[in-house]
């Protein structure tokens, strides 16, 4: 899927397909810490975005509950019996007093 | 400041860019390695999907930010397909003659160039205390580039703005997941019809790269980055501010000062428009050990629609301040580079600070006005360094 597009003037002019390669991208998502709902959070919360945006947050329980409810409203599939466990897991894993996430640098991509 | 580019060069650029877009911007992945982003090596990855890339502080050394170092802020997925033949920009709403323009037609409209410092409203959010949710940007969700394209007002005038037209809405081709509200925002008609507001098709003389909104984006100079909608496909003239998530509650500032961590009454807020006065230290880097004497301290300062008038440096944690030298390169909406040569007397720990003042008399505060989304962070920047013997 990620193979190089050939430059074919007619073909690309009518429809250029940009390859997002989203399934492979998931593999680059930072690990979520172990915990009771780790697997469920990974499934529900890395559907639209990867886990970078989650692991860099440093939030109180109240702020995490707002985030989880906002994401559910936006379409995250979270079983209602799991909502509180999600919030507890995220609040314990990414609390305000934890050291900030070091910024990872982008690599140049494959050179051919 | 305004420069007209030749029509021939512009058209060549467009077709060349379509070819380039087909070949270049895509991700490749290597197992056990970090995120690979061709054309953006060395950028700080705040998010891989959606792509959010921050410029590291050391890259603040160039007045024009090269495209590979220009920050990327995406709210959603970038368009996965692009059909050059069928791309249209529609103009509708409170206009006499709704119309839609192809890429070729857009390329025939007189183009202008604006050198603009584009900054994400959330730049510096990572420094807010207490912490707030959002991309945890530090210094580098900002860059300066030359943007080129037709004036938005020339396109709006073709459609004929009705007297009822008060705001101009932009919609891009971002792909919206689930039930997420689409990224649609509006700007007031006065700014939309300003001679410097563009539909940009080029950046630093090259066709817009995919991450920066190919084939066309709004360019609303001096304003927060969110105003400059990427992958533009629809412009609509409205009789009032657009009503949607990214206008409200998104991108609003409280009208009153909020105590850190406090609650905001959403009725008592306003939409964020222009950037504030701000500066950052490029080098020395925070936490670095330095041995050179003299030591060159340098960085950048900007003020949205206003002009930077002064940049001061403190090397003693804010007790005394000295003027830094402002760089000679300048343009109305662009940052000024600055530098200062310092001879530390003794080895030891030092806190270096920088503080900008603009021509409206605004000075960077010691601590930024806290707000629940961490917008417009502009506190005095500071780095702690260790001076070696």
C-alpha cells in the first residue's frame, strides 16, 4: 500500500490518491501503560488518533472525565459500565504531577 | 510588502506541485523506530495521526522558516484523495452571484505575496500551569513564510458581497472521523476584505505542500493559525459569526481574568483573532551547558498585526534587563529575529529571559493569562543554563 506512485501524467491528473497508511501508523503509537482497561482504552481511544495525544496530557480526574465524555460524544465507543474505569485509568496514568513527555523527533522516512 | 508574481510562473508552479504532491508526501514506517515523516525530519512529533509537528527551538534561527521546519497542526485527517481536475472552490451565501472556481481559474487571478508569522493559538500550552488539555506545544507551533495567492477580496468581489454579509466562513477538505464536528470557522468581513488576506496557493515560492493545505488555504495575516483554513474548498459569506464547535467553545478567550484552574462562563468570552506580543529564545537551549565566551543569545519576537518595537534580555532571572539587537529583516506581519552577546563573569547556573514590547505599548507579562484551553500563551520566555568554567 505504501509503494511508490509512478509518475503517470494522465493517471495522476484525474485522481491522485494520497496514502495515509493508517493501519501501519498504529504501530507507531506510544505504548499505553498496563492497567485494568489498557486494552479497551487502546481499542476505543486510538481509532481516530494515535496515543501520542493521550500520553502527553497531564490532567486531574475531573479534566479526564470531561475529555472522555467529549470523546464519547464525538463517537468513541465506550461501554457505559467502563466509563469510570477509563477515567480512573487515565487519571492514574497521566496525572498533573507526572513529568512531561519528552518530544520525540520525526525521522526522514525511507530514502530510495 | 506586496509583490505580484508572473502568471506563467504561477501556472507552472501549480502543475509542478500536483506532480510533487503525488510523489512526495507520504509516511513510511520502520519497525521499532519512531515516526517517519518524509520532508519533516527533526520536527517534534506531538501527534502522528492526526499529524501535529512542532519546530524545535534551535530552528528559530532563520527569518523565513523553510517548509521542512514549518510546524504542522491538523485537527483531523488530511484529505486522503485529491482530484485536481474536479477540485473547486465554491463561494456562496450572502452574495449576488454564487460561483465556483477551478484551480486553473484561480491561477489566473493576480497573486500577491505576504510574509507572515503563522502561530497556532495553542502554542506554549505545555507551559500553562495548571495543565490544560490539548496538544502540549512548547515554543515551536509557529513559523514565518512567504505566502502567495489571490486576494480573498478579489474573489469575493466577483461573487458580489451583499450588504447582509458580515462574516466569511471557510471549510477545508479535512476528513472528519465519527461524530466529530467539522473544522469550520469564520472571520469578520473587514478582515476578509483586507488587501493582505489571501487565498494562498504557494509558500516560500513553491506550491503548497500537502501538510500545509495544498492546493489552497486561507491566509489571514497576524491572526491565529486556525483562521487560515487549509485544503480550502468552500467559502461562504454569512450574516453572523459561524456557529460551530471551533468558533464556540473552541478558540475563545475569557473576557475577564480567570484565576488559574478556575471556571469560565462561556457567555463571557470572545473569539480569538490577532496574535499577542511574544518572543522565544532559540539558543542557548533550556538545560544546556555552555562554555563559549562571549555567548550569543538569540531568538525571534512577533506581535500579530502590530510591530515589535523592543526586545530585552535578562541574564539574572529578571532582576536587570538590557536591550537586544533586532535583526534587519522585517515585514508587517513577520517576526523579527534578535540577538544579544553576553559575557558571563562566573561559571554557574543562570536563568536567561527575553521580553518583547510592541508598537502599541504591549509588553509580554511575567506569567500568561491562564485560560482553560491554554490559548495565546505569551509569558516572558526563559531558559536555565549551566555556564562551564
